[in-house]
């Protein structure tokens, strides 16, 4: 499926795009099994996109830098935008799974920090340029918002466990998850990072630190 270039969005209607994104990004279970060479290529693309974004680089430049043919990319996706979405979706799914695995089997009071740890580590790889590209390209932005929502739903469940076991008192799990979702959305916006004088990495670290210190105080 071809994913067309789309103009910047003003922040409205992103939720309406999520079903479109789900249709546009093929289910990995339905894709042909990737070869070891293709997996290495996806890994290399991931590192490049996370560091530099995807808007300004051309397919020809990608092929030259990664020493492969353009056909290698088109075997993975029909366009540069679709290629980025495939790489980004793969990365985000791996990140969500890492959080779930890290928290599994831990006591409630330890599970939250463990759940957030992979995202903190990942934030060190997410450049401000990438986040600017994600925010300005609605399909990528919708994918990011879906990822954030799923992550915060998991966080809400962990906080709820802590409330039920009296680890935390006076905490509303839904409120915490909603505040975190809104905060992550805001710090992903380039104008916020410019005004705050922070990189995306630093902003996420500060936000998660505030959350953990606030919960520990309970």
C-alpha cells in the first residue's frame, strides 16, 4: 500500500487517523519472512532514522550510506514514508514488549520503575530531529500517539496494583496516566523543546523522574 506524503497537522483529528495507520502498516504476521540481511538493513535504518529523522534524507542517499541498492528498500516497503513507518512500528513494538517483560513478576512497588526503564533508555536514542519529523507527518504522529496510549494504559494498570496493595495512597491511576499521556504529547512538540532548551531525551528523563519521585512520596 502506498502511503502518500501528508501536510503538517494542526493537532486536531489525529485520533481519526489511527485506523488509517493500522491499515497502512502491514501486519508483520502477514509480511513475507525477512531474511537475515533484511533484518540487518532494518536495524541500520532504525539507527539512522532515530538519529536523523526521515524527512530530509532521500532513498538514493540511504542506499549510498548503507551500501545497498534502492531495490533492497522497495522489497521492504513501496515508498520512503512507508519504509519509515515499518521501521518505526517495529521499533515501538519492541519497546512496548521490553517494558512488559521488565515489569513481569516484580513486586508492585518495583514494577513501575522497571516498566519505564526501557523507555528512558530508548529516549536517549530519539533525536529532536526525529520527533520534529514525527510531529509534522500525521501517519507517524498517529502511530506515536497510539504507542504512547498503550504504554500509559500499562502504567495505569501498574499504579492500580500499587493502590490496591496500599503501596500508594491517594493516587488516581487514570489521572496519572492521562497527565503522563498529555505531557509526553507536549514534550514531543518542537516548539516546547525549543522554549525549554531541552533535548527530547532530557525532557523524557525529567518527566519520568517527576513521576517516580511523586509516586514514591506517597
